[in-house]
C-alpha cells in the first residue's frame, strides 16, 4: 500500500462520517470575482509585495495552465527573493519559520524540488529554526504524563509558524525528527492555542501520518488529530465561524482533510458565514484571501502532496485554421496563415492557444470584454462588422474537412484536445 493508501486508511481510523466536509457554493460568480482579485495580486512583483501564500492560494484555486505565464513569473520572483534573503544575515532579514514554510509550499505547488544545493540550504535553515524553537521551550515533552508546569511554556514559541514548518517539510517528504513532532503533540494535549494554530497542527499530523514519516508516533498523531477536530468544532461561534472569521479557512481545511464525525452541519454553517463575509468585502488582505479561496474550491494544503508534477510537462498540439469566405480570400495569401499548429501545455484553454500563437507571430487577434467573458472580435486585422461574428468551430484532427461542430463555449472557457483542429471562421448571424 502506498503513502496515500495509508493516508486514506488514516481517515477511516479518524471516524469518517461518510460525508465529506464541503462548503456549498450558491454564488459561484462571487467566488470567481475574488479569484480574479487574487490574480491581480499575482501581478505584483516588488519584494515588499511578494508572498508565497498568494502563489499557493492561487495554485489551489485556479485551473492549471489558465495563467501559466503569470504563475511562472511570480514563482521565479519568489525564488530569486528567497534565495537572496537566505544568504544575507547582516541585515537581519533572513526568512523566519513561517515564511520559509510557505515558500516550501509554493515550491511544491510549482513542482520545484528542494533536493538541489540551494534548496538544501533552505531545508537546513528551516530544520535549524525548528530545532532552535524546540530548545527554547526548555523541556523534553512527556505527553503521556501531564505536568502542571507545561502550561507556563505554551506561548514561548510561535506554534503557528512551528507547525507550518513541520507541515512544509512533510509535504516535500522530508523527515522531521520525532522530538520536534512530539513538541506539537504535547501542545495539543496540554495547552490552549488559537484555532488557526491548532488547525495547522492538525494538518501537520495528518500529513505526517499519511506519509509514514514518523511511524513510532502514529498512534499519538491519530489521537492528536481527533483532539484538534474536537477543539475546532467546539470553537464554532453562533455566527458559524471557527474561532473567528480569519481562522475559519484553515479550520475547514482540517475538517475537510480529516472527515471527522458530526462535522457536516458545522461545515455548512461555516461556509454560509464565510460567503457572507466575502460578499461584505471582509477579505481585502491577499494573504487571508489566499487561505480562503482554496477551501471554496474544496482544496487544502494537503492537495499539494499527490499532485503529479510529471503531468505538468505534458504538451499538446492544437491546429488553428482561419476561414473567411465573406471577404477577399487573398487577404491571407501573402502571409500564408490559413492554418498552423501551436504547442501548448496540456489542459490549456483556447485563449491560451491564441495568446501563444500571437506571441509566436502566427496570429493577431482582439477580444472584447463581456459579462460572459472575452468575445473574439478581430482576427488578422479583420473585424467582424454588422451582423457578422468570428465563429469558433472544432474538428477532431488535422486535414479533416467534415464533421465540424460549433463550440458552445468561448475562448476563455473551451479546452481543446490534443491534435484538435479549431477553426476561426467569419460568419453571419
């Protein structure tokens, strides 16, 4: 049985109710609106605005390849920034545990391995941060025997960042020392922490148990995850939030991942509360929004683990044809652009194909923004006039002249298949 078989077995052991904790989205347009808002933050590349949480949230809430160029550029900027900041100690600006952890999650989302030399430097830094934080607490945890003096040490370390560091290493399959994990186990049992901190602890336990990285601690992590779920459910407010508005997204990630008993109605109430807050504009901060949007798309940080990076490298060929029987056919003859082929990542949208073709100098086109998305208005300088439009048609392979079918989706919504022929045809209404 593989790691994820073990992971699923863990969920069964936690007491699966048979119902996945999901948020029912009754206003998908509102979610799409805030998805686009996060996209605008992805265009910000100044060091002060770069944040790996934005990249991770965007990755978990957007269709892959929809904005591949923007994602790639943002990740590149992140990598340059973090590699530089990790090299300078004099200015005191080295990344802390939480920043490094989120950066590691971003690297996983971007399919960047951390096994190379530069990555190893950051791994060493993160593990060093965790070791130092554990030493500062000043005791060796013995979670099986409660001791009163443990409570006075509960807040000497930022356990939110500490837990995030453990989670980030686990997502990459890196072994976390038992004593570092034991510290979190002890905190869950003996100390009171905020809901978002407890939530990240729970995600770390589920990840470690599923990856079988600390097998000696598996029973304790299973019990601790049950405690985390219980604490989160007990913290739900009359309004529906878990703890407060901004801790609810991470709390829901744990409930979605653990599938614990009696959570379905609690998740539904939390979802209603979050959608109400989203409608009221309460998520103006890009970091908090980046934690919320994945949940609204039924994703958690643990969805970074089974993601198959090899599929990201798969490409497909789309054959584009331009047909214009309404105007002078010779208008295309000088440029020989009646048909051509574009290679794009698998899963790309038609709009991505057109953009790539334009970048390669094979096509020029223009669109007009509408409530239904971008509408194709001009191809190769030919603008659709009164009672005309550029129709989108599809055929199954190159050279096929029959069996052409109109596309019911626009350029931003249609995903061509490999070797598909897409025809841009000037037609009349």
